[in-house]
């Protein structure tokens, strides 16, 4: 290692391999067009120099960086893990690489990250949620870069969208609990925009059915089991008669289940608990957790197919896809 030394260039590789810089470029990008002997000499020169091609420069020449950027509100916890893994695998199969940025739950930080990403001209951008700030929407529209918003639904996407309705989830969980005889329900929820739409729909539907609903206990995002414990404790102080709780994530729900057990409250005998996300731990919890299942694998795969189709000048099969959701019933209810 020589940190002060200049990096080797494509001309250096060409000189060592005894070929032209154009031949080196062809060997790296379209090796099938180079003879086996020449290809091996170029590869040996690359190995000797530890040469790394300048993807930005190549992208400027070809207008294709073969890179897709994804924005996640958090990389802590498993909420988006399934989607990201599917997105990465699908992009790799299509010849693209995935770059991830953490935007947090603050619109200003998301706008800053979007501007930084757009300046690097990726072939596409995948956003978790919909971009709500006018500045962020303006930056993405002006860039001309294909955009897929995910994990949410809106009638006005920036470009393409694959997601589901959070208000529909809130109402469906109320219907599920009502059908099982519950009449006093509440929520433990994160305070981000998507969770708030579920809370509003949950409350509205419960009131429409004549159920008693207590004000949600709001916990900071990203969600943790500790926050779930604190949320249920707060809720029980205000609404000791509640018989069912819908948590805005499985982590909150698992924490709530632990808190109930510590207080000697039987789940589901005295308190039913519903989570959100159907993470891998939900089925192995004690008791196993009833939760709202979101097909993160399908979201990731569709987002990859959409953004690559647009980047390569093709129309996606469908620019807007509602993947829906399902309630997975287990022992916690």
C-alpha cells in the first residue's frame, strides 16, 4: 500500500499488457469481443496494478452507470430487509449494482440525500415510501432519472410506484379484531407519516363500528422492542380496559408481548396483540405473533424490473402496482 501514490490508469494497464487503451476497455466491458490471449494479458495487467475502472467516467461516455440507488429511512431492524435483499438480487441478475443511502425520517435529510444521489447520475432511484417534500419531488422530476416509490400508495407518484395502502391496513385490522369480539382497541405506533395514516384509519374504522378506541401511544422511529414495552405500559396506564392492541411494527408488538407477560397479562386471553410486517421472528415468538404480511420480496423484485426497464428505454409492464397485504393469524390473537 502506498497512499501517496497516484492510482494506475487504463493507459498504464494498456502499456503493461502491450495493447491499446481501447482494447483494455473492450476486455473489461465486452470480454467476448477480445481474443482469449489478449483477454488474459489484460487481466494479468489488471491484477498486477490493482486497477479499478472509473465507473463515473465510463458512465459519462455511455450514459449508463449500471447503478441503482435506494433510499431507506433506517438500516436498523429487519423491517425493510426482505425488500432490499430482493431488490439487490434482482438488480444483480439484470447487470446492475445497488447503492443504499439512509435518509432517516426527516424530509430535509431526505432532500439532501436525493440531491447528492442525483449529482452522481445513477440509472435509477428506488425510494422507500413516497417523496412528500416539494423540493425532493422537484429534484427527482428535473433529473430525468427513473424513480420507483415503494412501501406506500399515492394517486400522484413521481414516476413509478409499487406499494400498498396503509389506511386499508388500519381498517382491516379493526375489522379482524371486531370479528373476534373485541370492543376496546388501541394502537402502539411509531410517529412517521406511514404509521400515522394507519392510526387515523384504525381509529376511524373503530368508531364507525361503535368500538371504544383509546389514543395511540406514540414511540420514536425506528421501532424497537424496548419502545414496544414502553408503549404498552403507557397505554395501559391510560386505558386499563383495552383488550386488543395493534402495533405499527413487529418489533413493537414483540416488546408489547414481553411487557404484558411481565405484568401477568395473558396473551391472548386478556390482551390480543397484532404486529405489522411479518418479520422472521414473528412466527417464533411466544406466543407466535399475528401480524400484517407485506410481500417485501415482490416489492423489491418489481422495483428492480421497473427501474431497469425505464433506464433501458422500455416501458415497464405496469408503472403502478398495488401488491396488497394479508393478515397472518397466529396465537397472539
